[in-house]
């Protein structure tokens, strides 16, 4: 079931479009903002609410990189793996994060704190290598800097 | 005023409505509202403003295909493309975070020129600060009567909304963006019909890049002659150029169109870091052809870069140094394109992963000389006209030029059965 708060937020987005199905991406993001990810049940709930089939909603949900169809950790690390960051040392940063968190790309730490994902170019190429943790951008990454940043989220 | 787009922007700060108006903001809108929509289009045509998102299509001409008059289908839509996901590109972020009203003013004027009633700013998910800034600036603009009904008493109505994406590179392609705004998978659409006559929700629609729209207020405020006077080229105006990679001073600079590549690379970006030599660069994002040492004195405008065998693209350059492996770099690029292919058409969906896999094989010392022929063949199979949209042809640009200028590096990997750049 969608909560009243979720429904109110989705309805706010629906106002911006001539048909409510256009707000499906926003609806997925609203649910994800409240629940961390979009479950099969949420896909059905959104479909009911927007008068779509669950398959239609899921075809959209699975198309976009940042709709999570599986549970993620409390904090999501999005590490840029595009060309400028690659030139500036992405591989070292990636290896440091994997070792530090003891997980591979796409996994969540055992304590449920961090999920480590890659993301295409973050548009922070003059501060490469770069990553986002939740909504915050961090650039000019080094192993030491990453250690400091992760401390802040614990 | 030689840097109209960025001279008001201070690092880390945002110009809100009062700051923007104090610096002459919304004067262009007042000038535009005294003209007819066709006259506004004519001014922009005379300025020779060309799209800053990569393709370089003349903006005034693009607008002129939208039906005007009482029998035109309604509502019409204006969409700002702020899905900045081209690797190596970080210019629109500056405009969105630093001076939101410049974009909003540009959108109101552009909407007036095509008589659009509704606008969307399509913003990529990752630009969280920009999202916050735009939302606040939109509220300011509504409160000041700059958006909504009867703007500044002109009788013109325009509603503007922010749409934040859920992340996918193909959303930058205008027909894919339109599908995404309709709440669908962002597959590109067949053209024709072109969006100008049948776009968002089947209505006439224009999609313009953020930087393009930010030029419009200044053109209307100061006129096309002034716009030409600040350029060193037949193309009007300035361009935000950017440099990333192992240079001394990576960053963004607004410069006249027609400055030389050397000026940007050496004077602005400070040249290469100590101990490194310049080897080549992609002049306008990931989907442009490499340029090398021999091209450093070319003029950076649409024609100048094209004559050198590449494209101005987004104007944000990615520099390759002599200690970075070009095969590894191109592999990274093709990995990006393979991942971001929407999967709609077969050459792109199958060709890009195949290309990436071959490059990975070569990079890991298991390539054969015949692989280079397959790669050459791929650049022809995925050439413009063979795919649904420009994603795969764009992906072939760095590959075909790398094979042309740095073939020796590919061959060394194959002969030495390893990457010579990795110890």
C-alpha cells in the first residue's frame, strides 16, 4: 500500500503533466525516497494508482540506472567510472573502496551501511576522480580522503 | 561584456532573482515581449546561435519549424535539456547552479518565440544542488509574475516545471528525452515526424540545451550585432570550454568562439602536468573524434573543428597524456556506450558490447591483428544512417580516430601480448 504521504507527493507531480502516467518515474522515485528501494509490491501499488499494468511500470523502473529494484544499504556510494575519472585514477579509488568496505561493485556491506555502485560521468570532471554518497558530491578523491568521507556517514 | 553567460557567477554561489535583476537580468525578456514571436525568432537567427549540446543545429532555424498562429496544435512545449551525461562534460552544471534565472529568462523568451504554454527543465538525477537551486528560482519567478499567467502584463502565459530524471545517458537524445518525460522507457523515436511538429504528448515541441537557452536573454537584450562582435568566428557568441585530464589546471572558461585549441589547452588549462606529454584530446565530450598535436592551432568553432575531422560537440575536452593507455581509454568509452545503449536497435545493442569486448581482449594482451579489422568494420557498421539514433555513431568517433592516429599503440598491445602502459 502506498502511504498517504507518498500519494500526496505523487499527486503533486501528476499536476505537471496532461496525463497521470507521465508521472511514473516520479512515483518510483517517491517510493524509493521513502523505502530505500522499489519492491515488487510497490510496483503493483504504483501501477494501480496510475492505472497502468505492473509490467508497464516495471519496464520503466528497470530502464533507469537509479531506480533500485533491490534493497540497498543506508548510504549509496555512486562512483564515477567514466573517462575523465578513469584517466585521473578511478581504478585505484575503486580498489580502495572495495577493500575498505570489503565488498565488490554492486554489493552492500554486511552491516547494511553502504552499497557500492558505479555511475556514468557525474559532471565533475575538473574534480576527478569523483563520487556521490547519497546526495553529496565528493571530488579529487584519494585513499585518505575516502577514509575521511566514509567516517562522516557512519 | 565578453563573458555574458558566466561573468556574474562566483564559485560556489548562486545569483538569486534580486542579484540577477541588478545585473541587467530580465531586460532581454522585456525587449522580446515588445516584439512579435516571429521577430524574436528572426533576431536569434541573425545572431547565428547554434545548439551548444553537441549537434550544433542553428537555434532560430529549429524554432521556425514550430507551427504558429491560431490553428496551431496546443499546448506547445519548450524543454530545456539538462541531462548532462556526456562523459567529460560539466559545463551546464555551472550555469544551473550559479545563475538559474539566466536559464529561466532564456526559456520564457524562447517559449514566447514559439508560443509555447508549458515548459520543462529536464535535469539529470545527479545534479542535486542544481535541483534545489532551480526549484527555489522557479518559486521566485512565479512570485515576481515572470512565470504563470499574463507575464509582465504582456498577455503571454507560460508555466515551467522541473523534471528530474532517474539516470540514463540516452535521455539526452531529444526524442528519447520526450519519451522519458511522458513516463516511458527512453527509447529514441523515428523521425519524421520531428518534435517541432509532433513531440511531447504529440504536440509541437522544442528541445534546447541549457547553455543554448542561456544565450538567448543576452541576444535579445544587446542584439545580434553585439553577439557577433564578441565572437572570433562566423558563429555568434561565446562558448563555455572545459578541460579535464592530466593538465595543470582543469576547469571551465567562457571564451569567444574561434579561439584556438592551443589557447584553451596551454593558456587556460596550463598545459600538461610535470613529466607528462600531450598526446591527443577529445574536443567535445566522449562522442567526438580525437585531435592531436597537429591540430593545436585550429580555431574552436563549428567549422574549424569539423575541418580537423572532429566536432565541437559540447566544447568540453578530455586530454590524453603519453603515460595513459589509449586502448584502455577507448575501452572505457565503449564500456560506457555499451552500458548506456537503450537496446532499441540491433546494431547498437549488439555492436557496442562486441566492440568493448574486443578492446578488452586487446588491452589484456590476448588480441589478434584481425581484431583491428573487426574494429574498423564496426566503425562502418555503426556509422550514421545504420542505427536509430546518434548514440552508436557517436561511440565510433573516438574509436575510428584512435585507430587512425594511435594504431601503433593497438599493435604494440597485440605484439607484446600485454598493455605496455601497465607495469
